[in-house]
């Protein structure tokens, strides 16, 4: 198992956000974490990355606990993170954003500038443009590409299509599908349930910080009653 969470409880101050959340991601899978706004999806990713440390429970990555480690140490272990607000460096060019993300100590160096530009040809044509001068869709592509420059074994992707035009949503979905085809492991948080189910092999549904459902995406899509029970909670 590449990643596993066992009974994670996370707080923001006195507010209890995640209640005994358990999930797992196997190598090469794309797994979706779904739920309405405020369900705890982003907090789950932040808990994994050490940005909001869980108060209890265990997070194992490649069989080793990563609870309590600084977020930069967790990233250096091979976990890429694409936050919902993208967090690109707006005063740097596209290429500079990619260069500063290189993780030289990665066990493999499959992803480099040339491969990223091959995967994201639109970024190649924008390589000298500053981050602040990119569209929302271009910023999202750059955020994903920047995570790949870490040569991660796992990527956490938070709301990649939020606020994007439908045509750009299709482009982002195509990129995620292609990455899945390259056996990159993805834990995807996405408000668009239909899109997420099409991209993923398994899904977890959160409701008010609790695990509401877990199962195989194809089973969910083919069962209207199950779809209603799962996604009626949105």
C-alpha cells in the first residue's frame, strides 16, 4: 500500500474537522475524495502533507509513519501537492516556477523540463510569461506541472477544475487521465463528482468530516440508488 490513513482526527483550533477518517491508495491508482464544501476533503490532504497535523490516528506512506513530520520532509519523501489555490509564484516565469520545483534527490528523474513541456505544450509557448499574467486554466496546468517536477510517487490534487470554464475543465481532465495512464498515483479532491468518478478507480465520500461511503467508481456509476445516496449528501 502506498498511502494509508487510519482513524485520523484533525482539528482547527477547537473545531473538530475530521472524525476517524481511514482510507488507502495503492500504487498506480487514481482515487477520488468527494463531498460537499466543508466536508473535510481539503483538510484530509492538508493532514497528509503535514500542513494541519492530525491530533490522533496514523498516516503511513510506503509503510512508514509520516505523522508530525514537517511538510517539506513529507514532500521530499515523494508526495506532490497541487493546492486548491494553486500557489504558483506569480513574480516568476513559467519556466522559473518549474525549475525551483526540481527535487534532485528523487530516486528517479522521469519528469524534467522537456517532458513537462511535451505533456503541457501550452506551457512551452508561455515559458517566459510571469505567473501573474496567466489565465486560471494556465495557472492550474502550471501547478500540476510543478508538482510533477518533484518526480513524486504520489500526487495530491485539490479541486483542479474549480472556477474554470467548461472547455478548460476538459483540458485538465485530459491531463489527469493521461497522468493516470502513465501509472502516476493520484489522490484527487474534486467537486465535480461525475468527472471524478470517470477519472478514478475507487472513491471515498465525506460528509461533515465523517466517512460516508467508500467503493469502486464503476459500481457507483451503474447504480442510480447508490448514486443518489452518495451524492445526495452534496
